C-alpha cells in the first residue's frame, strides 16, 4: 500500500460511495489502519492509497483507538471556527494553518455496514474534516489563504515533480 502525493490525479477525484460491506472491505480497513500508524499519521483516506472510494480511518488521539468511516455525511457544523496547523501524508513536509469548524456532527457506516453517529469537537473534529475533504478531492492546502499558498507553491511544485520522477523511473 503506497501513499499517493500531491500531483496524483486520484487525490482530486470525488470518491464513490461504497455499496458492499464484505471481507475485502474489512481487510482494506485493517490495512489502512496499519498504514496510517506505520506512517505516523492520525488519519488516512482511501484516495491517499489510490482508491477513489468513500472511506477513511482516523485516530482522534482520545484513547478510543482507530475509527473507520465509510460514506460519511457531515450533518451539522458549529458557526465557531478555529485556526490550527495541519499537515498531510499526501503533501509531505508542508504544514499550514487551516480554519475548521470547532464542532461537527456526522453520520457514517462502519466496516460491517452499521450506521453510526458522532459528535466531535476540537482536534478530533479537525481530523474528521481533513479526511472528509480527501473524499471530496480537496487537500488542506486548498483551504489556506492565497498569500500563504503562494509562498508554498515552489515546494508543492517540487513535491509533484518528484512524484513524476519516481513514476517515470518504474
């Protein structure tokens, strides 16, 4: 399982809903959780591993362990927002402040097709929103001010070029 980086078209596609909750899906969830931890991440979306499907895993650092989120819907967001630093396994070495909703309420399915609801606040809500964005083809750098993005642009181009160099050498 390889993490795709900025410049890979899969990261810009809107993910397709999952309709089958079978053993292949359960195995994929386990592989993604392992890859997330192995990569020192707190979240990992299926598009980041080359699969344009509506699935992400995350660990909100509250001690409850990893959660799998399939076909999520954000039902409600607080009007209060908070600025916080974000990074991404698909945009290596880049960190920037991103404004996110302080609280969210969402629903999703687990790996067995059971409907779940969740209310998150603070850092866990930030992680959920970041991973949810991946399913919409949005990266955290799309949410930073134009001035900050202009400063990062040369670094982003370099990351994308290095991806092409790796792809060309295979």
